[in-house]
């Protein structure tokens, strides 16, 4: 007897976006939290349907922006006042209006970099292997099918009960995702 | 269930008594203003110019946002399309209200003073441009351009409502392309003429753009308040979702930054050059008693709304967003007060009761026209090409479908 492969989760397949949104809503109401949905195009309502989980990305970007802002101003201050003071047009060394453009640019630069890097750090990309691709029909997720996956790490997950629950959502089919 | 094709008059019965109350308020304010005009004509004209520029800003800002939406499309503009149209149809009123300024030229514009010009070589050279007949002729051109654009956009929008013919959408797009260019040119010259020439020696080429950014911000703040008000009543109460306010909040944030960017650009260039002819304008506004106003503008016209509007929570909650919008309208008036006031009161801050009464009076009259124009049409542009996109998700979720078709 072969040992069964470990299970990553259960995946239900749907024909249209409305059904996958409805299914995600039902699953969330049922108490499932480790959900993910896959569709050929972005569906705005899906995130909300799965609980509208807020990421920490805005906070990371805000901190990045503040660091850039303070850093940019500090750089200007240090070079112009401390390290290499130059008399420019008889203006004071600490001429804040002249520092604003650099401060602004540094704010945007660091905020934008934190957005990109923070996004990658939070979603774990790039990811060369993902178990959902073990389901052969999953290739259709980039064409005309919509998938909802309940992951096994969800505390409510139970292979039998979760499968029965997913069947009630009238999917085309429910497949087990091997890890 | 109220069908969406009903006119706002039928759908929202509160509009009619509101219009009557506003008319009474406008008439009362008009009497007060008249007393003010007799007591102190110059102060009256100063406050009047400020109030006029503010409400003209809301109107033209709405017209310009409407044209931008014709070109860019997007769900953000569909729900505010009717308030935009109603606001732009207040242009004939503003054309009429320009009269006191036209009649009072010699009291507010130094270049009208023949003695002053006779002893001032710069003003003699500028006389080719800054003289009463040419000034009035230019004003006439601005008003013709604005009224013509507004007239055709509104007429075609009405036809589109009636027939559902998408050809009108195409026509409105074509006119909006040229119309935006015309708006940019006319508002640049209008702000040079009506506001910048209060200090005729001084010039700044970005001045018109600063005014434009301010107009966009005023219009967005006004439209936000209008949409919040409408969203509490049928039929919009079952259509508006937080995402709609989120869009307006984001745009308001963008315009706050745009205004700050333009204003600071002007300051940075003049500050760096440090030339006597250019810095005088800032000296009058920052090295006199007006300085606290300049500081307040940095804090409350930029910093505070910028920080507050970063918050997603604020942008998605109409009760909070409407407060931000109201505060933005107030600082917009303060900004105009700071741009105009120091020319009349060089010594320092001077505020007259007319600085409060006139914006409210012109505002009441303006709102009378706005509300009456809003009443005449359906509250949503059913046949707008973007209509389904803006409302699609609500219809999908079982809200009643539109009654048109």
C-alpha cells in the first residue's frame, strides 16, 4: 500500500466569476480563513469575498516614505551645512526651500522601492514551485475557469468534511491538491 | 422603487424647498452686500472678487473635470456627472455676476490709475495690454468660450439621455479635447487679468496653473459634498458604495498635492532668483502681518489634508470624507483671500465682515441655480458609455435593473 501524498488543500472549479465570488463568500462565512481564489482576470470583489484581508503593505510604504523624507532632508542638511558648506547666492547654508525637491524625490523613491520589495516579501514571489499546479485542470485558470482553493493549514480543514462542503457550492468538480 | 429615469425633481422632493430657502438666503445676503457696497465700495469689491473667483473656480473646475472624464472615462465620473452638468450650467449666472467687477475696475486695479501710470515707465509699457477696453474685450472672450463649451456639452448630454445614441458621447469627447485646451488658455489669461494684475509690476507664468489646480480642488470638494448628500437619498442610496467615495478621496488627495506642487514651484523659482521685481509679491504676503496666513496655508491647504487623505478609512467613510471636503472648501477661500487681500491691506491681515458675507451670498445664489438645474434632469446619466462599469457590480448582485431601454 502506497502512503498517500500529503495534501496541500482542496480545489473547486467554477464556470463563471459570479459563482467563484459566491463560493468564496460562503466559504468565508463558514469560517474558512486560509482561502485563495484563481481567475484568468482580476475580479475586484474576490478579495472582499474572502474577508477583504488587509495587508501590511500600506504601512511598509508609509514607513518607507517617512524614511526617505527624513533621509533626503538629512542628506541635504549634512552636505550643505556640515560637510561641505558653500555660499550660494548669499543664501543661508540651511536654505530649506532648496532642500524640498531632493526631500520629495527621496520620499517617492524609498516609498516606491518599499512598495515593490514589500510586495515581494509579503507574497513570497518569485516562487518556482506551487502545489496548485499539481491539479492538471488548473492550467485552465489562465483561460476560462475559476478556482477556489481551501488550504489544508486552515484549522477547520478536514479532507472529508471540507470536500462535502465544497460539493454544496455546485462546482464543476472538486480535486485534491497534492503538496 | 424609484426608476432611475425620473428627474431629480420627482425622485428627491427636498430639492424644491431647499431651492426656495437658498433664494431667501441669497436675497438677504444680497441686501447686506448692497449695504456693504455703499459703506465701503473698495472693500466690497475686494471681497466680491475673492468670492467671485471662488465660485467661478467651483464652476469651471466642474466643467474641466467633466471634460477630463469625457476623455479619460472611468467609473469615478459617472455618479457625479449630473452635479458636474448642473454646476457648469451656473456659468450664465457668473457671467452676469462679473458686472460689478467690470464696473469697479478703477477702484481695484492700480493700472487704471492714470496718475500712477504717468509716473511709472513699466506700467506705461504694460498699458498696451492692461487697459480697460482690452481688459473687458478679453473678459467677453473668456465668457463666450466657457459658455459655448458648457452649452454644447450640456445640450448633447441631454440628447444622449433622450435617445441613448452613442454618437453624442463621441461628439462630447471631441469637444472636450479642444475644450480643455481652451480652458487652459482662457483661465491662464483670466487669472492674469483679474487677479495677478492687482500687482501690475509682478508676473509669474505659473500663476494661471496654480489657479487651475485650485479650481479642480474646489470642484472636487464640492462634488464630494454633493455626492454624499445625494447618497443619503433615493435613488442613489442603493447605488453608491464606499469605492465611489474612495475614488473622489484619491482625486482630492491628488489635487491637494498638485496645488502644493504648483504653489511651491512658483515660490522656489522666485526665492532662488531673489530679484527685486519678483520677490515683492512674496514680501507683501510673507514678511508682513499676512505671514501667519501663509503658514496656515502650508499646514491646512497641504499638510493636514494630505495626511488625512492618505487614510483609506477616511476616504471610504462618507461622514468623514464630507468633513475633509468642507474644510478644503474653507481653505480654498483662505487661499484666495491671501492672494487678493495683501494688495488692498499692505500693512497686515485685515478681515472685513464682507469677506464672510459675500462668499455666502454668491454661494447661495449659485446654489439656487445649481439645485434648479439638478432638478430638471435624471440624477444618473443612464446612457453614459461608462454607466454599466460604474454600477455593474451592484446590478449583478440583484439590485433592481435600470428601467431604461
